[in-house]
C-alpha cells in the first residue's frame, strides 16, 4: 500500500495521445494514471484533441476516474500531412505541407507535436499556477513535447520534471529519423541535450535503452538527470472473469497480437519455414497448426499467402479472451526489438501460456530461457517439437513464475518512489 503522504500528491502528465485518443502511445500512461488515481494522486493530463472520425482507445475506461482531470488542447500539426486524403486534392495538400514543414522545421518533420507549445505551454502554466503540482511527467514520442515540457523548468525550477521515453529517439527507425541530413540530425541532438539539461529524471521501459541514454548523456558532458528503468506491466483488471480452461482439439492454436515490426519480415519467414519443416518431418507427433494474428499493421504479401496464418483486425480487450483460448503465444521481433520486453510480453506472461519467440538472441530470449517460459525458435528442433506437441507445457513450463512484481500497481509504486 502507498503511504498517506503519497495520497496528497498532484502531478501534471503530458501525453499527446492519452485516452480516449486512439493510438498505442496512450496505453502505458493511461494505465499508470489509473493506478496513481486509485492511490489518491490527482493527475492533471494535457493531451491533444482527438482526430475526428478516429476510433476511441480500447483503454478509455481506465481513465474514467475523478482523480484524472483531462485537458484536451488543439493540434498544430497539419492533418492533411499526418492523415492525407487519398484524393488529388489530398495529395496536393500533402506535398504543400511537406514542403512547408521542411522550410520551417529544424530536425525531423515527422513529429506530431511540432509547434504544439503554442497551446501546450499556456495550458501547463495554467495548471501549475492553480494547483499544487509536485511533479511534471512528459512522455514521448512525439518528441518535441519533451522539449516543451523541459522548458517549463525556467518558470518552475523547483518542480521536478520526469521524461519518459517509450521508444528510442535519436536512433529510431521511425519518426523520420532514418536518413536525416547532418544538419537536421544536429537539431534533434540539440533537442535531446536540452531535455536532459532541464529534466530531473529520465525513464524508459527497457534496460538497454536506459543505459544507452545514460551513456550518451555522460558523453555530452551536460547536467546529468537520474536515469531509471520503469518497465512495462500487465493490468490484473484486464484479466478478471476470463476463463483459462482450454478444450481438447486437433490443432495447435498460436496467437500473435500487436504490430508487425519493421524489418521483421525475415523473422516471419524463418517461422514459416521452421514450422513447415517440423510439421512435415513430425506429422505423426504434431497436430495441425493455426496462427491467429491480431494487428492493425499492413501485412506483407508472403505472410498473407501463408495457409496456416489468419489475420484479424485488433479487437481491444477481447484479445485477452483469445489469448486464454490459445495454446502458445507468439512473439516475432526484429533485431532492434530483441531486447524489448513489450506490453504484450507481460500480458502473455499473465496468461501463463508458453511463448514461442522468433528473434535474434537478446534480452527477450534470455528472459524466457532463464525463467523457463517458452522456446526460442532458433533453438534445437526438439525443443520446438516439444512446444508444438504439448510436451513442453506439461513437463518443462514454469507454471509458478512469480507475477506480482510485473503488475501495474507495482510499477505505479516504483514510479512514485522516483518522484521527490
């Protein structure tokens, strides 16, 4: 339980796509805001206005708490560029705004919080003037909002600022970071230096990323914030009333839920090849295989043609029922994701299902191997055969793995301990 002193806290949280906005960027802090609110903390949220016609977040209900005070402010990024219409006029507007952003924006032009300080900074200063906020939390991507949040220090030097990196920034493969000119990359570097110089705490969900940022900051010879890893988690409330009993059947049901990561095509091809080879060689031992993939990502053609993989649109919280009905949970990670224990990873663990991991050796494969939670597709054929035949789950799977340390409330307590 949190102490009574913590129950009097008020924090300011800046999260661009906080629920009910659609987008995976709001899930982590929507959940953490929920846990803080339930612990008695008042959470003032600054978010961007939702985009008309977009679906609401699957996690909107989590943020419906009287201690979560949501302030939605206008977007400044041109929708004609971020969400272009597939018409001739839409293409013309897209090119117009692309050129305009290139002429007026240092660094990457693919950051939806560009110029958002026009509305964000006044909204934050109003909250800080009218409430006893004890900490400012800002999460990126998008990244410019971290710069604007760090800038609040000039007027409120005694309020600690925590910035949370959900992803890499300077080394990202998305957000337009790949292929930036030397001049534009220099602008992004200056932004990150400013964030570190004016923040007190920097968190990330992944140990490798925390260490990378810390090493980078030390190398710059600038003010050093505290660096800490605040891992992802599962929310026990998402799993209430979900039956985990499975019926006997003639197929092995494998589930994958989430993004199809950039540069992971070779990993998916490896999976298909291995499964086809083992199925052909061990037809008498292994049942038919069905893989259900729930994703909003575009599907590579070779994957769409695979006869034992079926693709579905995301189904929000209902995916937990699908996980409960499955035999095996699948993770397919590119080289850049091999050290990332993602949200879906922790949700798989909560369901106590064996994992099949298709990824280069890294933190994820180490974790499942040391804790006996599944099989790495790059391991011996016999281990994969044992997984597909059910032998692994019956005799090798660690059914008593300790889950309490991976829960949302535990992460919330870790978060609040980081704040002065």
